[in-house]
C-alpha cells in the first residue's frame, strides 16, 4: 500500500508533459551490502520494464541493476521507523540490458547518480530468524537512452544479523521510476498559455481595425 501511495505521489510530482514517457524498472534479488563507506547493490536482475502508456517488457532475466551510495552521514532513532542517511557524493546507479529480449538492445539503459541524500528506513522489527527489512529511497538523475532523466528508486532488502544494515542482504527487490527531466514546469506552461491568449486578442483587434 505504501509503495502505491509513493508511486501516485511521484506521478503527481512529474510534469504532465513528460508523464507518457515515464518508465518503471523492476529488479529482483541481488546483494545489498552496507558499511560506513556506504551501500552497494550487485547481482540484482532486471525483470520488468514498464513504460507508462507504452508496451511493457517482462522476463526472468532482462539485465541487471546496480548502485553505490556515498558514505554514511547520520542515523535517527532505533527499531522500526529508524532512519539512516547516506551521502550522494561519489554515488552511481546503472541499469543494463543483456539483450535477451528483442525490445531491449544490449548495453547500458540508464547511467546516473543519486542527486540527494539517500534514506534507509527500518520497516520491520527483527524476527526470530534475525531478519530485518529495510527500504532505501533515493532521488536520481542521469541519462536514459542518451536523454536527460530524473526520478526515484525504492529498494526493499532483508538484512540478517545483530548489526542490521551493517552487513550483507541477499534477495529483495526494487522499483526505479524515471522520467524526462528537461520539460517545462506546469507554471511555465500556464504562463505560456496565458501569453498566447493575450497575443490572440491583440491580433483579433488589429484585424477588426
């Protein structure tokens, strides 16, 4: 439910001019490793590419998703709801196609970085097996098929051990939402529309005169 609300919020936040070109990339499994130097994801498999309003591409293994954050910045609270922040400095985020599906050419699909602090939130208490689910949320900027894009990633991974996120998590999944970033803002579009209406009125008066 929380993920659906976040998706809806992101959709509203994106300018309508770029909404039709927004894409949701889904990844599964992989190893998320945490330390004071930052977080890094490796071995995660790209399993779904869903252009909103376009043709969806799915498969067991379409490619890979990997990223690394900057160093640990701060932590707030303990237990469920506690938050750990990481820097975006020196970060990277890559989505790659292996060419197994004809609709996706082999090579790098998205290459970028985190554009702001990365937040890691503890979502569940530790269970009897010592497992804790953490969700990572971060803003992204970069290039998608050679075009400037921005968006967000939401990653959920299970860590096992008394040190929580300070270790390795195998498994999990994530969604990355990207949309063109070089588009007019709604306010700019509104001003443009007002200007065109005013210009039309002036032209009409001149024609009548």
